[in-house]
C-alpha cells in the first residue's frame, strides 16, 4: 500500500451529547495515510467519545465523520469492519478462546456468515501475532494471560483486520515500558510502510511527543489547540489544560519535546519565587 499523504478519516464540526449533557462541541480534525494523530486531554475531556464517533459506534448530533471521502453513515458495516479497527482500553472475552482464535476474529469481516478461515487468513493472523510478540502464545487460553499480554493479543486481532485506519484507546495502559515502546514502534512502522492512518488516545505526553505526527489537545469537549507536538506541547498549553506545573525541554537524543511533572514541594517553591521571576 502506498503511504500517500491523503486524508483517510476526518471529522467536520462534530458535536455529541449524552442526553442533555454536551460532551463534544464543534470538533474538526483529520488523519492522513501514513500519519499518527494523538488525542490528548484530561479525563472527561471527550477523547473516548470522539473515538467512538470515528469508529461509527456513535453518530454525531451535529456534523459528520468522513471516511475515504464519504460520510461514515453511507458505508456498510462490512466496509467499516474491513477498514477501521479499534483497540479499546479493555476488552471482555467471556469464553475460553485460545490466542490464535481471538486473533482470527479479526478476519471475520472477510469470511462471510458461515465462512471458514483459509490458509491466507491463518498467515495474516500469524504475521499479526509475530508483529505484536504473541506468536509464542498462540495455543494459550487468553484468560491465562497477563493484562499486558491480553492487550497485545487484542492489538494483533486489530492488525489481522488489515485496516486502513487503526483507532487506539490508550493501547499501552497495561504494558511495561519495553512493550509500550514496542507497540508504538510497530505503529510508526506500519503507518510509514503500509500507509496506515493511526489515531491514538494517550495520557503519556512524552510518548505523544515521540511518536505522533500531529496532536489534538481537548479541554471540556472543545478543541483547545492542534498541530505538531512542538506546537501543542508548550508550557502554557499544558498548564492551562491540565492545571499543573511541568518542566519542558528538548531531549538531546531524540530532539523531541520532553515533559516532566513537578512535585508539590517544587510547585510551592515556584509559587514563592514567582514575583521575583517576573
């Protein structure tokens, strides 16, 4: 697949409410083939709801979500299942499926109602498991895995869909630092090599700075700002949205923005020194 820099998925002035409570207001954004868009913001800022609109699980009250040049609502369920894959924070798997069986669920949009997996489907699943480091767990029951292992299995299931758009809701929340980096390295590789458009909700601002091409910072259901990591992850923006003091610098090794939280003692010291710093 070409990594042509064309818009694959975009939101046009979307708003959404749960009952009378509006949680998103006039949100516009886009993600291109071969690019990673990061969604940032405090808890309750509307990130997960926006992702549900992007996946078609929810329908905007106002505005529209467009995939491949057409309103999401004009695509069939099968079209969307083949095109858009979602990795949620947590996935409930009720029955004692093996890892391979779970990953093969990602092939269901290609099989038809009573279809059986072909050699090609098995090969795609195997490659997805190798990419995510769970190939050695293929015969294990998914309930016997750790939380981090299960999350990598769910990621492999999403990759087995061979999607054009991958939506990730804090995909590394349960992973150690080694596997966090491995997941985002893989996302960057797939976006560049296969033209995959990736949208990821992140709470780790340093991972966002390191891996995302563009960022959208949400506050209380509104777009606070969007742009490159360097444009978005400024001291003023973070203090305004997250309401806390941070230290920001450039990482000498990566050349990317680096954000460090400050403890209470340091914050109090800065407050005492504020008049003399002006």
